[in-house]
C-alpha cells in the first residue's frame, strides 16, 4: 500500500466467482484494464484468490478478488472451495460469471433459427401496419424459445443461495456471448425467467451479457457494480462524536511494540477524522498526559488512548472528560461495537478449564505485538483467578469449531473489511458463543468500561 492510498480495509471489496473457465480472470483483466490474473484454457489455473487494490473509474478505490473455480475437484480443490466461501464473507459485492455456452444450447441450427426470429421481430417493429406472418414464419416463431442445457447448475445455485443468505448484492455476467450478442440481448427476460424457474436465483437478478473477448458489456458491468457500492461510511470512527474546535487528546505510547517511524492505522484514521472535522488533535505519550491536560486553558472534550494504556491513563483523565480507546472506536467503525459490548459480560461466568479464542486480523508485520498472545491472557487470568486455556487465530483464518470456546476476544480488526469482521461476529453468535474485543475487554478488566463507552451514544 502506498502512502497516499486508501487502506484496503476501507475499500469496497468486489469478488468474482464462478465455475472454472467461465472467464472470471478474463473479465477481471478487462475491468481492471490490467493483466491482473492469469487466463488459461486449462481448468483451475487460478489456484488461490488473486487480490489486488486499485482505483477503477467510476468505482474509485476498490479491492478486486479473483477466485478459483467453484467446481474444483479433489482434496486441494476442496480447500480452494473453502477459501472461496471465506472470500464470500469479506466481499461487499459479488460478480458471478457464467459461460453462456454452459447454460444455453447454441448450435448452428438453433442460432440460425433464433437469428431469423430476431429479423422478423425487428421487421415487425419497423412496420407501421400489421405484419402478417406466413405459415413458415409461425413455425419458426413457435420454436423460438432459447434451448437451455439440461446441465448441472448446482454450484451456481449453491453460490447464489449463499450470497442471498449473506445479503451480498450480486450481478450475474453471462460471458462469451460474442457470437450470439443480438440473440442473447434480445432474450434477456427469457434467461432471467430461466434462472428463477430453475432456482439458480430467487431475487430479481441483474443480468449482464458480456464478452471478455470482444469487450462487450465491460462498461455495463462497471456501471452496475457502481450502483451496488454500499456506503462505506455508515459507521464513522469519531467524527460524529466531536464538534469543530473541540480539543481531542490522542494517547499514543511509543514503546517497543510501536512500529518504527510511523503510527499505526487506527491512530492515523482517528487523527484524520479529527482534522477533517476541524477539531484540534494533540498527540501525547501517556507520561505527558497529566501535564498536557493541566496546561490547556480549555479542557479537552475527549481523550482517546491505546487500549493497552487504559490502566495507566484511567486515573489521569478527570471525570468530566470523555475517555475511550482507538480499538473501541474501531469496533464502532466496523459495526460490531454493540455486539462486542454485550459479549463482555460473559467474562464473569467463565469457569476453570474454559477455552478462550483470541483472534487477530493479521499475521505478518502484525501491529499489535504481544497484546493478544501475552498481555490479554495474563490480565484475564489475573482478573478471573481461573485456569483458562487460550487458543489463537490470526490473519484470514478463523476456526470452524467456534462452539468449543467459552469466549472469543477479537482484535480491533483494522486490517479487515467491515463485512469480514461482522461475519466473524455473526459466526460466533450463530455458534452461541459470546464475543468481545480487545478494547472492551481491557476496559472492563481495568474497571472503566462504563466510562470508556460513555462517549458513544448507541451504548451509553
Ligand atoms: N470465446 C470467448 N472465450 C473467452 C472469453 N472469456 C474468456 N475466454 C476463454 O475462456 C478460457 C478461460 O478463461 P479464464 O479467464 O482463465 O477463466 P476462469 O477460469 O473463469 O478465470 C480461456 O481460454 C479464455 O481465453 C470470452 O468472452 N469469449
Ligand atoms: S492484529 Fe487486528 S487490530 Fe492489530 S493490526 Fe492486525 S487487524 Fe489491526
Ligand atoms: Mg481464473
């Protein structure tokens, strides 16, 4: 990620799905105008999802994810399919690519009949007087429904059922139409009905005829995706909690865990929102906080600290100044604050031997250092006085066996997209497991949770 680019967790995530050889990678390459993915007539060429951040007009900053085929076989194939369904949890919009030849019988005889029908129809609509059909035309007309293949659409059905269940908006791209463009375009309603009748899709689908080869429909796909782009700013970090000219103090410990020469993403994002609001941001380390507050002529509205410093900072902030943490604001931004706030209460009903899952959103260059692996387990053991067992997950992986855990504590998830974090919380909820997050857990164990959420109207 370049210094000027939108972080990928803040971008709209667009996934391309479909069977092997449907032309997913070819469509992706045309949409992105880059050779992003390998195109091959050999099935199963895209073996892992190809993920790339880019700017595409008129879509703006996006993450494009080209997935392997849904119909991959064998053990390795099963893993790929699982990976594809994980991708479904993170995408904001899905593009389902289907090879037109897999759905519709388009042999020469069919095509010539259909073309003839189209000519007649066009002629009819050009006539101001009634067009009287000859007998032979009538015969042609009666045969003119598209012939659909008696094929197995199970994979598409499964995928689309999952998309509809997860409420992911999607479009269906009917690819490789270059030799039948007029026919397919004229019969779109008919094809839509076929999708509904066979149960491939139940919603009113947006169906786009396209060809990566002749570049037909590429513009329409982009336009349609643009229509579906969700409002990524439905959950601000802090901008709606503060006013212009308010003073906000950001407590940023620069310890051995802090990255060299920069501040971490949640801090950058909060700082930017404060500046956008034309409020005043003062950044300090914990040891400068007391003096900073004392030296201000007007008291600050809010102190935002790194959650790890809650214990140190809580007694430095007077009662009438709000205090919260970057990680609580991040949970709010990701749309999971209410659920993770509710989840914290289960800390008090933990028992000896309970398993706790600590889950982090990234692996390499992890910015959270040992907070999840060392500090939180130690604080939790001390707080509960119990013999607890901890397991850890990091990066894109998230365990299947969630019901084995008594509690899940998730990191701020700053590197994950909103949908991906929300899907994790939902999976825990479905498994009947309480889930909370780092900031809330630390604030609770330090006895200041009520104060730490008092600035957030949805909760206080
Ligand atoms: N005729 C035709 N062939 C295409 C089109 N799009 C892709 N292909 C071909 O279909 C094969 C599979 O394409 P690819 O993009 O790798 O499919 P993927 O497996 O879904 O990613 C390749 O041989 C492509 O050249 C198209 O619009 N028309
Ligand atoms: S572990 Fe979580 S909070 Fe920490 S940097 Fe990674 S995604 Fe962000
Ligand atoms: Mg591919």
